[in-house]
């Protein structure tokens, strides 16, 4: 792991596995998690000799906690600094949940800069909140509740939020592992990015995505309902939607085998 400095000097923690491999994938985690969430994808991608790059969004995991800079524009700038640090001409880019919103903003802000293929997994797009362009979004009040809980008892908030992430029953050890990853984030980062989730909208960014795009989404998602995926499919040219019948928001583990197979097949195609 190493650090890069973003445009405002905030230190971003980057993990770069197989740095001399020819094919690169960059993965952007969701809220309120960290780069460690992709452990079970990294295992398989490593077997196929991919260069696997993941990083912690500012305020999460091993990245620096800044006082501000948690809007989607700045988070997209952070992503560009990560991608440009790799010294490659093209990457495959994956965004999960809030990470999906960040990569969507990135594609618009930087005209698909260096992105060969895009994967949106359980993406919080076109918006996390209900809007005229997204009738499936949550209420502002429900996100405010998460924010208020974070001010007062972040551990309990994460436990309650985490109980809605997966649709299938998993071992207590796995759930504890997931909870601990979430707890590595800072209160400031968790609050500030929740405000961005609540207030920001990437609906108009989607039409600027030019790269071939794979949309992976759980049919049982309680956090970013499946309706999000249907809107993304309608708005993104050259996109393909793969439903995950038995998955909630955490499709990356609910249907782990299918998720990894679809990801690899898309990367190889």
C-alpha cells in the first residue's frame, strides 16, 4: 500500500496488486466501507493475473480524514489522481454503491479519461434520494436518520445499516468482518459522504458514459432498489444489465460466484 496526494493535498491510500500486469482494474468502494470490501473479488482477479488497484475514499480505511472535500466532484478528482498515478493508458473501472455514483461523475467530468470498460455494481445512481428522475430513491428523512445516528452512535448505525446490505444469511464471522471494515471509517467521512449521497444527483452524468458498461444489481436490494438499475440501463449507451435474483445490496457476496463470473466474462470480452 502507498499514498498519493490529491488536488488539495489529502493523502489517499492505494493498494496496487500485480503492478506489472498488462490488464488493470480500479475498484471504488461504497458507503461506509473501504477497499477491503473487494477481498473476494481480488482473490479471483489475482488468479487471472489482473493488476488490481483499490483505494480508500478520503475519510475511510487508511486514507486521510480531511475536513471537507466529500462532494462527488472532489471524490472524482481523487479518483483521477489515483488513475493517473498508475502510468497506464487504460483501465477497467468498477464502482460499487456510492462508488458507482463517483465513477459516473468521473466519466462526465473527465470525458471517460483512460476508461476502457465500466462496471456499476449496486450503484447509487442516478441518485440515492428520490427525485423527479428517480422515483425509486429513498427519502431525505431516512438519510438524515443515518447522519444523526452517526453523530450519536456510529457503531449502532453501522450494525442497523449492515443488516440491510445482504439478502442471504451469512456466517456471523463474515458479518463481524464486514462490520469491522465499516468501523475503520471516520465519523467525519461517514457523515460528509452521507450528505453527498442525500443531496447529489448523477442522472445527467450517465449519458456521457461512452465506455461499454456492465450494470450488476440485486433484485432484492433494499438500499439502492433495482429500479435504479433500470434507469441506468435506459440512460447509459452501450450498457448491459445483469440482474441478481437472490441478492440484496451486497451482491458481491450474496451471489459471490455469479458476481465474479460476470465480472471476469465482461473483462475478457
